[in-house]
């Protein structure tokens, strides 16, 4: 009781002093300032979270032009269906080299201006086997010339022979076929005999392995641009895929000149998952920090116009290497402002061979016998 009375007396004495009477007000003011500060931080956090899902064109309208970095990589993607086109949010990533690659490539093509940046992904490999250049028979009625580049494992000789005996035989004069291989010491003589017999294999001196699939793709683009520039369109296709060439050629002939010159089309994935860990598609976070890929075409089969192939070919040395080739092409397409185009006829389900006769391609043919069987079905129903 005495202690309580002592505190009351002390408080009354302090309250007589003006400064002490103002202390509660000061403490209240400080508390209010802190509350307002925390509320402001919370509002900023909420706005930041919302802006992450707002389309970039809306964000850009809120920011003065001078604050936009010139090397920001931005594009708009679309989901195409048979009846409509649905816009999606824009994608923004930063991946080396973070430069205005679209402008540099355009200046190189239009003005032959050397790109003033040191390459980080030079393709320093040489040909072991280099087939003859393309040769097409053009007609006034048909302006479509198609180069087919088959991505193949060097060891799959029997599968390549099955292709030559099925859909790769009796190609019309406006279609050329080549196989893309890497090097293997175990198959030196086999590959040499194959090259001499068929003159249709492109081989460079990098090791033939899954992590080098992107090297194989770069080799194919380079060969198409330098050795087959008369091809209006290139079909990239894996060796275990079976195409309906009549459908593909009919589609290409239905396009006008502008459409034919701007093709980058296949089965598109809008935001494919980036695999981590021990998966053979895995990419370390230190290499690619994002959880999703920009829009890309599934690598099993896709069409590229010669003009688009030239842009990719120039861009490759200035984009850091990734071993997942289809995702890598998606990153470069984003940097070049090339929109991957979607067509459901590139759905590659083998079991739909007889049901979906308008499709362009079917996949998962690991055995030559399977390929020959289903090719006969297509041929008999043509």
C-alpha cells in the first residue's frame, strides 16, 4: 500500500511540470507515426504483389518512358484456338546477354552492321560430314520449298534407314531431307559409310549426347541458312516422329507470302515448368532463376521460315547456352520479339493416327517396325 501511494505522489509531482504533462501526447504521436509507417509498407507490399500479375502494358502506362531500361526483354503471347485468339499477360525475363538483341539482329540483316558485342556462345565446331547443298525443282504453281532436318542419335542407324524407306522416300522435287548427328568414336566407320551411301547426314565434331541437343539444333539452323537458303521453310523433327507430309505441304501452300515468311509454328507451351534436381531437363537455379519458361514450341516437330531461321542463326552467339533446346529457342524468340505460333495439328499423340487424319505429326516411334507399320496406314489412307 505504501509503495502504491509513493507512485501516486511521484506521478502528481511530475504532472505539475509542463514537460511531463506533454509526455503522453508525445508518446501517442510517436505511436501514430509508427502505425502510419507500417501501414504504408503494407500497402506497398500489396501493390507490388498485384503488379506482378498485371499485364505489362498496364504497368508501362504507369511509368514514365525514361525509366524503362532499353535492354528489358518483353513480349506479348497469345493462346490460339481453332475459333479465337486469347491474349495473355506479357512475359519478362533477363537472361545473358541482356542486350537489345532484336535491334542488333535487324541491323545485321538490313544494313550488315556488325553486332558491337562480344559473343558468349560461339559455335566453334567443324563439319565431319557435310552433305550436298539443297536442290529444289521449282514450279510456277508451287512457291513452297521445304527442308526437313531430322534430329537423330548417331547410334540409331536402323531408325534412319526406316525413315529413308518410308516417309523419306520418293520426296517431291520441292522437298529435301537431311539428318543431324553428333560425333561418336564408336560409330566413326558406320557414320562414314552412311554419309558416303546417302549423302544426307550433317555431322559436326561435338559429342553426340542429350546435353548437346542444342548444339545439334544450332548446327541445323546454320546449315539451313548457309547451305539451303532456297528453302522457304524448314521442318525440324525428331527421328522418332512420323509426319503426314501431304498435310504439312497443303498447309504451307495455303499461306500467303507474308505468312510463309514469318513462320515459327508448332505445339506451343505458354508457361512450361522449369525442372530442377536430377531430371535430364533440369536447369540449376543459378543458370536460370525463373520457375517458368517463356512461350516455346515443343521440340519434337515445328516449322520455321527461312527469314526467321536467319534471325535465330545470327542471335545464337549472343545468348547463353542451355541444353534444353526447345526452351532455349523460346528464350531467343522472346529476345527477338518473335511470337511462337500454335497449331493443334502438331499434337503428337500416336494413338490418334487413324482418328485425327488432319494432324501433322505423331511421335514415340522407337522401333523401325512400328514406324513402317503406321506409315503404311497413312499411305493406304492417302
